[in-house]
C-alpha cells in the first residue's frame, strides 16, 4: 500500500510539471504573437502633435530653443515663450517692422533686421532689458550671460557699444571708428565679461580683416597702461573676410573666414597683460554654406562650392562636426546643397529644401523626414525625436512615434 501511494504521488507530480511546462510554452507563444502583431506593418514616423502657432506670411517669424521643450517665437508684433505642448509661459508685445532674433544659450536679443534703434533682451524668465540708440543699428550680438554688443552707423564711420542687464541705459564699452571703409563685421564678448573681440574689414588699400583683442573694462586697461581702448593683441587675415566668431570654452575664440577656421586661446595673466595664441587652424577648400556652434565645445559646418583649383575639395553638402580641440568627431554627406543647419541634444539637424536629417555628433544617422510644405526653420525641442517645423504661416510641433503602414495620416512622410 505504501508503494502504491508513492507511485501515485510521483505520477501526480509529473503531470503537474507537464502542465506548468505547457502553460509556459503557451504564454511565450501568445506574447510572441502579440509582439509580432504589434510590430507588423508599423514604422516610426514624424507626426504632427496638433500643437502649433500661426502667423502672417510677412510677419518675419524667428524661433529658438536651447535643448528645451520650450521655444522662443518672435514676430513684428511680439515674442512668446511656448512649450512643446502649446502652453504659453510668457509673452511680450513688440512693434518692429522687420524683426531679427539673435540668440545665445537662454538669452535672445530682438531688434530690426537693419536700421532700427531699439533692441530688446529676453531670457527664459521673460523680459530682461532694452536699449535705445541714437544711431541706426546695423548688427548686434548677445552672449550667454546677457551682454549685448551693437554696431551702429554714424554719418561717417561706425560705433561699437556694449550693455548688460546691470547697465541698460549707460554703455559699458564704446569704440568709435571714424572711417566708412573700416567696417566691423563681427563682435564677441567672453562669457566672463572680461574680453571683447572685434573683426574689422578694411577696404582702404586691399581686402584685409583684422581681429582685435581688447580688455572689456577700463580697470584692466588702465592697470596695464593700455589706455582706454584696452587693445592687447590683434590678428591680420589678408584677402579674407571674417564670416563668424564665437567664444568657446576656456576663452577659446573660433574665427571663421572665407578661407580658414582658426582657434585662438586667450591667456589671462595676473601679473602681466593678457595675451593670445593660435592653437589650431584648418584651411578651407570649399565655401561654407552654413556653420553652427553648440555647447561652447562643438562646431558643425556644411560645404558649398569648391574653391577654384581645389581638386580634392569636399563635395557640396558635406557636413563636418568638430570639437574645440580640432578633432573631427563625425561627418555626414547630405549629397546636395543644404538650406538648413541647427544643433541640439548632441545632434545635428541638416536640411535641403523639404528633406531633413538628424545625425548625432559621431555622424550616425538617426532619422529622415520629408516635410509636406516649404519650411522657414526646423529645430529640436524636448529631444531629437521632437522637432518644431516652421512653415510659411504656421509652426507645428512634430514627434516620432510608431504607426501602421495603412494609416493615412502623414502618408507622404
């Protein structure tokens, strides 16, 4: 009897194990079926979220986002700070004929495209200050700590003025240039507010650009017996025009000309006047159609037509990504002439007409999107999968998500 009981228990245990095994197999098959069903006929595509802003065709809209779900939206009537889900965080009324927005980090400066006499400065919290000028402004820049530099045009020559939020009515720096053939083309202020660098195009004898390094404040200038101008160094670029300048990390200044990209390191000294040295330079074999900077560390540029006689130049539409140490970290061949370049979230967004590509800094392709309409601008918002597409009269937030192939929406995506 005892032997029979053991046999019965053993048989029951075996049946239980078999049932558990069959149940596990069934669950696995069901899960596989569900996953297969979910994935079948699906793609990851850009879809409009329904959150958008509208504007008149001739409103001169400008957009900016600093690795954020919020973006600045400026027109001739005002500026708004809006989230990717359509919530307006703040807004200010403006009155500008043809506005232009210049940005750096969380600061934006808004003024007239050319000839205006007032510039507004905002950050992510809203209005910061504005400056009124006695002469028309021909160009202006802002740095990441809110210093505004403006070039105004006198009846003869130009003037360079600098303000910040602590001094919005009295300039912190002024440099008059009483020569109409000596033209400021770019002005940069270091984030610590100690240095100001100006690119000057001299047309008096031959085309020459000079990059001038100055102390920003009078105290440093007088301490080293440099007079009120504070000039301590300069670099001459013969037969070149400076197209862009940018202060990067550790007071490194990147200068982009028609022929080269060069980087200069400003060396601050406690017991002697500051100095600078060139740390690297690359010769350009192409015109550059676009250039962008990111995070005080990265540079991306897109090649245009090759320079005459440069047989081994890059093809048109080559995107090259470098860091401030002159290491090329990635590249991407767009294969055609570019019309757009922006950077964000460790990636590059490059476009040609309605066709756009997201590429990470290593040059790896993330996604491609074909817009249905002509675009003014495209930029990253929350992440590389959320973008703002600005068309002729509407800017709409899009995000990448899975969709079935038989869905009709975004069929031409």
